[in-house]
């Protein structure tokens, strides 16, 4: 009987943790939508589907920029693409073939 209660408590805590995470995610999306133009927000949601980790970094960066008043008005798609390119920048690797 106590084992059953323990399992139920673990399940309940896991559910509560998931609900809190979903609420935080919804708040982040709400903030992003408020400070982004519709086409930029749509691109952000596409990034979310394709690469959740990149999306999370991007949203955190946008929220930080809003808090620091670095975004005037609403973020455009061009500005979002610029942020994306900065976050995903990788220097070109050079492959050299040496002929003998």
C-alpha cells in the first residue's frame, strides 16, 4: 500500500512539473508574440518545430533584449533572421587536397 502511494506521489509530482514547464513555455510564447511581427513569430514557430533547442535559446535572447529595451517596436522577420544567423554561425571549414 505505501509503495502505491509513493508511486502516485511521484506521478503527481511529474505531472505538476510538466504543467509548470508548459505554463512557462506559454508565457514565453506570449511575450515573443507580443514583441514580434506576425511573419517573424511564424518563423520562430517554424524554428521551434525544427530545432527546439535553438528555439529556446532564441526566445530567451529575445526576452532578454526586451528587458534591456534593445528592441524598439516589434521585431521584424529580418531582425529575427539576423539573430538566427548569429546564433548558428559556423566558420567555413576549409578542406585542402594535397596531390602527390
